C-alpha cells in the first residue's frame, strides 16, 4: 500500500497548489514537480478539492469584511492622529488627515454617496411618427416650386 500523507499535510499541500496556480500562475507541470505530485491530474484534483472545501465568499461577506477593515483603518488612523497632535507633528497630522479623508471618500463611493445625480430626459418617438415626419418632408420636396436653370443663372 502506498504511503499516505497526514490530512493536515495534504490540505497544506493543496492550499499551496491553489496559491501557485491562482496567484503565481504556475503551470500544472511545474506545480507537479515542485510539490511532488505523481501526475498533473493529481495536482489538479488537489486544486479542485481545495476549491470545493474553501468556496469563494459571497458579495455580502466580502462587503462586510471591507467595512470591518475600513473601520479598523479609521480607528488606527485616529489613534495615530491623536499621537501626532500630542507630539506637535504637523506634517504627520496633515498626512493622517489626508489618509482619513481618502478612506472616507472611498467609503462614500461604495455607498454611492459621492456620485453626482444626473437627470436625463429622453424623448422617444414611435416608428409611425418617424415615417409620418419623413413623408411630410418628402411631399414638401415634391410640392416645391421648380425653378428653371435659366432663372437661377440670372
């Protein structure tokens, strides 16, 4: 019977496969050689198993994580701002204020708060209206007065 790898090591190797393929962009044959798989198919199977075990989070989860990181950045920025103000580090204060403002502007974009309101009025015309208008213009051309070329030259 072939040697069996402990579950923790197998999962760590599968995670490494996912990293090398998705992030580094390494070919399957290089992953096979680097991590000691017997075949490319075995490396691909480890990748699929890892993806099944660790599905990509949904939009709400990702958004909640982004909000949490935003709040953490703001908290750390405010603490650093207080320390910079206490130390009379005016350059640091200015830099931190710009960073905090940028952070808030980014959050406003996420919620659409910073988006300008654009009012667009669209006039639609039906096909029958377009045909009727074209007919009137064509009839106007047909009914127009014909001027002889001799009269134009004079």
